[in-house]
């Protein structure tokens, strides 16, 4: 089982690295952003890079990448901080997959390399990560303490997005665009996403105790 876990998480890491490499090449060459579909003609390179790493999609994929590498090196890895990071990877990437498929995909028209990157970020990474946890674990690892600390990052991200947006008028996702929607609507939408995250965290915690234990040697 440990060998399967190593190979599976190595594949996840490879998908994310390739997708990120494609996206960075597009950023440097003026191509489309796989997150928003924006071309490189509107803003400068520095701004595009800053915006890229401000997307929840990219941050959640980077956390998944770190976790995947950690599990390749030691499939039974554990520890209080590690449990929080692992849950953040699951919460972040599943929310990324759900929100993109339900809300964002109809608004983004991508082709070529940008489409390949978005498939990696928004489709392959989320569902292979969730499947890896369901099938391979390791678990049990999730407590209510873990759930509470796992929400520090998403809440901090939302505070950052609305704070910088007040100065730049740029928001990574249309449903959070306080300039276009107004702050009450944008904050309501952010609250809905947090509620989705809480429901998902509760489900993951329940499954963590109900599913067969998976402790890799």
C-alpha cells in the first residue's frame, strides 16, 4: 500500500508541476491565464505573477503539491501541523474543483496550453487528491482541533483578497468582485464558500473516523 501511495502522490505532484510550468510560460510569453482567461496585454509581468499566486486555485494546488511530496517521502507522515496542512490540501483543492466546475467554468473559454493547465489545476488535481485520501489515507488524522486550525488559511486569504481589492479594484473571481457586485453581495458569496468549506470539513472528519483506517508502514 505504501508503494501505491508513493506512486499516486508522485503522479499528483507531477500534474501540478507541469500545469504550473505551463502557466508560468504563458505568463512570461503573454498567453492566457488558466484561472481567468485574461491575456498578457492588459497588465505588466509583475502584476500578472502577483495575481497568479493570489488565486485560491494556485495556492491550494501548491499546498497539495507540498503534501504530495511529503507523502512520497513518508506515506505514514503525521504530526499536529501536518494534519492541518493535509486537511487544508483536501479542503482547498476540493473547493477549487467544485467552485470551478459549478460557477467558473462556464465563464472561461480556454484553448491550447491554457486549457491543458486548467485541466491539471481544476480537474485532475482535485479529484485524484480526494481519491488518494479516500483509498490510501493515511487516517484517522482529523480532529475538531485540526478542522479549526485548517480554516486559518482560507479566512486569511479572504481578508487579503478584500483588503488588496480595496486598493487595486482587482479580485481573482467574479463572485468576489466587490467593485462590480458591491461589498454586501461579495461578502455574502464569500460566506457561502466558507459554509461549503465547513460542511466539507465536517464530512471529511466523519469519513476519517468511519472509513477503514489506513496507516502506511
